C-alpha cells in the first residue's frame, strides 16, 4: 500500500506543479510576454502528461481507467478563460486523488491536458501569423 501512497504523492506534486505553471502563464499573459507564456504552458502540459502516466499505471492495479475520448478542439480559444478552466479542472483532479477517486482524477486531468494542448495550438497559430506579417 505504501507504493500507492508514494505514487499518489507524485501525482499530487505533478498536478500542483501544473497549477503553478498555469498561474505563471496567466501572469505572463497579463505582461504580454509570449515567450514566457508559451514556456509555462509547455511545462504545464509536461506535468499533466506525467500525472496521467502515473494515474494510468496505478489503474493497472485497480479497476482500470475509462477509455480516453479525444475531445480536443481545433479552433482557437480565449487563452485567459481557458487557463482558468484548466486550473479548476486540476484543482478538481487533486481533490479526487486525495479522496482516492482516481478514475475521476484521470478524467479531470485528461480534460485539462486537452485544453492545455489547445492553448499551445492557439499560441503556435498566433506566432505563425505574426511571423508571416514580418
């Protein structure tokens, strides 16, 4: 059982780190620092991938996880409001981990990951458009 606790602690650290990077992303957005924004979004995505990995290996010893459904949007999003939505999903995921509801934690983290990837795509499109104008 102690192995599961250690993994859950790693999950929580990864989710917390993702939240911190999202908060830094919001600050970078306010400062209009596109480089710092993109860097923090990338780090948040990496932390989410790690948390999802940990959730998936933990589920191999339990009842399994729900099938992942791709719900990624290909359209551009409002970065500020999406960052807030993702932060809410990650806070939810942390609560689920703490209460042992790993399936729900996985679902929240997976939805957050998809939204972060959509933000990354939006930022990349903006960057390409800016470069084309030069």
